[in-house]
């Protein structure tokens, strides 16, 4: 006669076996991939994170379209330019969804732009694109704000008097102030405590999304919601960010001029009033808060990380720094740099593009989800299949890059020294989910980096024995912490 404990154990074992056999059965209709382990799938093989190098190694065994398992959930990985292009560009609409059961979904409650789906996503993204255009993206107004922040950054770095210093916080503050002007309508001072907390919370939030705890959450959302761990800190940071935005909204409601919207919050409040009573409208406070969060997080993290990579790589390649300075001195002649100047700065433009390629900031991006049945690279996939584009493998595809693992601005220059774009340059992803702030980031990277390189000679501190350019993979691919000596020219 079985005891109650034995019966319970027997049921668990049977359930365990059933789940595993179900996985194996489902795998028959999916692209090939490593055999999943019971319960955890391929998380052990992946070391519980999506490191691009691991994903590329798996592609050598299973092809450029293959399947990995997060627990009992399959995920199709795309590797290399052709595989990614054939999916994200050729099937842009079909792959415009986001996975519903995921860490990011629970943090955002499925609101806003970055992780929402369907009608909600389309309305919010359309609003975001239209509002950024209305606020001057691509026009002189926003460009002058970037120029002002770049000059403030130069002044802050000059105050270090050429001593070894980690300039990450100074860069973060400058870039965050650009997007703050867009979403909040004003900048913040260095000593603003609430803004410092906001930036710190933003950093922690973006760091946590790429951790092993986050991947465990993606695989076992029901369980991870109920067990303690550092992943819960992410929700605290999100509440901090929401409270900050909520307070800014209140200030706008009390002091704003609805007939003259000057930032994202003003425009959204106007949109809520216009859409009031419209059937199917998704414009409400919850979406407004998340749209502002999305723009602030994305508008800070990727540009800051790219500039950190840029200074580190310039530090390790003094010859490249000198060539940039020679070009900048000849073209600008003391003038403030404008985005339009990139046409006269082929080498500087090439360096910026190569920083984005080599740094591979959004190395694997945020997973997509198929909103209908679709055939990708010859494999029929069902609706709601999760897709992971390995963008790092595109930016290092040896078929398109002469020295994929070396920092080489010549990737974007022809034999006459003229700038040439590359079709495999997809740092902002592609398709319907391409980065909303791509154009803003392009403006910032050129103006910030050119202004800094023109103002300073960046040198290696005496106690730095080598310049480390290894990647730290989280949500974005970051360089290791470093110090730099900025000597005024």
C-alpha cells in the first residue's frame, strides 16, 4: 500500500516525464538544436544567460536558425546577417510581437512601447514617433539641446584637470539630460538628489534585465514571482521610476499649458483629452507612465554605453584619436558641430559606426514573438513562437566584415577614404520593432563624441597596464569600468 508521500512523489515523476516527452514531441516541428534537459531545458548549456558568443557557437553545430529551450518554452535563435534579415525584414509584421510571459512583460505590465503587443503597441508607437518628430527630432531645436549638453560635459570633464577619473557618471548625466528635456521638458542639475536616484535606479533596472535571475524568470515566471531573489529589486527600481514620472505628470497638470505642448508628457496629456470616449483608445495614465519610462530608459542606456565604448576604444588606439582630431580641426575650425557635418567628416563618422559595430550594444536585443503562423528560413513556426535575433552575430558576420573581431574603422571607408554604409550594420535591430530612438542616438553620438575628441587628448592613466576591451553582457553589452585622463588640447 502506497503512502501519501509516495503517491505524491509518483505523480510528480509522471508529470515530469510527461512534460519532457511533450517537449521532445514539440521539438520535431521546430528547427534543430541542443537536446533540452528535463525541467530546465537548455538553461544549463547557456549558463543561464544569452551570451552572444555561446549563441554563435551553437549556430556552428545546428545552423543559423536553431531552437533552444527556456524550461519548457522553445525559443528560435537567428544567427548571422542573412538569417536575421530574412526574418526581421522579410517578415517584419509577423514577427512584431513580444513574448507575453516574461520578466520584461511583468515589469512593464504589458504597457508602453517596448514590450506591449497588438493594438496597444501600435497606438503607443505611433504616438511616440509622431511626438518625437513634433518635438524637433531631426530639427535645429533638439540639436541645440544636444550641443549644450555636450558643452556642459566638456566643462565637467575639464574640471578633473587631467587626473585619472571614471567619466561614466558625467556621461550618463549629460545623455540623461537630453532625453529628460524631451520627455520632461527640462534638464536637471548634477546635485539633484532625486535625479541621481532616478539614474541609479535606471542603471540597476537595465542591468538586472540581462541577468541569470531574469532568464530564470522567463523560464519559470509563476515560480520566480513567489521565490525571493535579487530579481525583486528590479520591481522596486521600476516603482521608483514610475513615482518620479508620476510626480512630473502632476507638475505638468498643475503648471502646463495644454495649447502649447513642449514635451512628451504635455503631448500625452493632450492625447488623453483628445481620445477621451473613443472606443479602443489605449491612451491612459498607465500607458503614459510606461511610454515615458521606455523613452527615458532606452534614450539613456544605449547612448551612454556606446560613448563609454568609444572613449575606451580611442584610449586603446591613439592613432585613431589623432586622425579624428586632424579631421575635426580641418573641418570645424572652432565651430560647434552639427549633425549635418557628418558628410564632411567621413573618418569620424566611420569611427562612430565602428564603435557601434564592435561594441555591439544590444547584442541579442529583446526577444520577438510571432503574431501568426510564419515560415522563417524554411522552418514553419506556429503563432506565439519566441524569436531571438543574435544581433551580435550580424555585426560580426565574417561574410560582411573583413576583421569582425577587431576594432577597424576601415570597415566603413572605401579606398579613397569616403564613408560607405554596410547592409549588415544593424545595431538598432530591424523591422517593425526597430529602435524608436535611432535617429536621436545618431545625433547624440556624433555631437557628443566629436565635441569631446576635439576638446581633449584622452590618455591612459600611468597605473593602467592594459586597455581591456572585453564585453560584459547584460541587457546591453558594456565595457569594464575604466579611468581616463582627459588633457585639454
